[in-house]
C-alpha cells in the first residue's frame, strides 16, 4: 500500500536508506547489540558514546522505565574507543550499512584523540556528545558556549569525515542563536537534538526514595515527556542553520506520527532511543510503516517534500 513513499534521506552527504536510525544510548554497546541494529531496519548503526578508557558506568539501579519514557544515569558504560574502531570495520564489512561513531571524551584531549582515530576508521560520520548529564563533576559541554566553540574549532580541523554534535536541550531563544552561530562557524555536518533532559528527579512516594541510585536519583529524562522540547529545538535550529547543517531529531518518538512531527519541524532524519530499549529492533520497521502511512494519507511521497513544512497558524 505504501511502497511509493520514499523514506530515504541524506545527512551531511551520507545517504541513508531510511529516515529512522537508532540513537546512541540503549543497546548499542556490545558487538552483538550492534549486529542486531545492523540487521534491523535502522538505516545506520549508531554506536554507544565511548570514552578513551572502558567504563563500567554508574551503580545500579541506573535505568528505569516510566509510563511515558525513562529516567537514567548510566554514566557512559562502554568498551573504550579502540573496540568501537574495530567494530566499525567489522560492521562495515559484514553489513555495508553506514556506521556512526559517538564519542564523549572526559576532556578536550580525549575528544581529539578519539576523533583522530575515528577519522582513520571506516565510520561514515562522527557524533561528538557534548551533552551527557550523568558524569559526576563533569558539566555538559553543550551548556558552556566558550568551550564548545574552542573544542569544536580543534575537532573540525581534523580530516574530512562529517562531524556532528549531540546537543543538550536548550530553553532560551538566545541560546539557540549562540549555539547555531558556533555550529555554522565550524561547519559541523549535523546536530543531533536533543539528548535527555538532564538532572531530573523521579521520587517513589511509597519507598520515599528516588528510583535510580546515581547522583542522589538525578538522571536524564527521555521518551514522550520530552518530545515538545525536542520538536522546538529542531525547529529553532532549522530556522538558524540556513540549510547548512543537517539535523537529527531525537526525543520521544514512539509512533510514525511523532516521526512525522519531527519531519515537519525540520529534521533530516530521526534517532530512536527509549522506544528501541522498550520494544526492540522491530520498533524501527513499525515506526517506518506508520510514517509511510501518514505521509501517503497527506499526499507526501518523499522526506524532502515534507521536511520543514510546518504551517503557520
Ligand atoms: C550515559 O551513558 O550516561 C548516557 C549517555 C548520554 O546521556 O549522553
């Protein structure tokens, strides 16, 4: 019924067969997990945000599902960047799908070292995570505009694979102006917005305690709770980036309608995290089919046709 609806898209010059990929976060840490994504309808394989050294992450419980999303303070558990450089070669060879590295250094030198390594690897794009809220004593770089400017200035000079930035949510219009200016200045290839809303607190009234252990219960909120923030961030950046920087929309995509709303707001593609954790890899094909159905009903036949077409009231 919907086979004429073309979900293919391009992000920073990389062709994606579909508008839907996994987000860095849940279930993309081990090679087995990455293989599951590679075999699914996710149009690319996004790997877990990595650090120079392997990390166990924060103490458990550190991830809890909620009625409309999740709260987590994982603390970047990962196998260390060298493993992901190896995985990228294996994945590229075995599956031929675009592979995206995600990295989250503890300091500028870490980020430079990892970007250099991934620039030499077979990955197609490199996402630098400036927005992990879960490391004690380490602020989210995306909220420090001076440092963001400085670090990106150095990272973007290294070689030619597209660099993207995973951004935290912003809540003030002047912050969109400032961040967009930095992204344009350094010619980043894409942004992924938004990461979880950091440092939220869910309290269980029965136990009179938080529901996750790290950081006194403070953790990143994701899922349907945050979709309106994700949509406004995508829209605000679309208006400021003048078509020069691609946008991955992230946050609260459960249905094809959610994915369509991100498309109207201006996303070039979307990333699915919390729903993938809850529902597994079948979520990518379900959301794609639902998106095709809504596009067909509305008379759109491609992603490009509907992108950014939010109407004025
Ligand atoms: C984590 O591992 O702490 C989540 C990653 C993130 O929020 O960027």
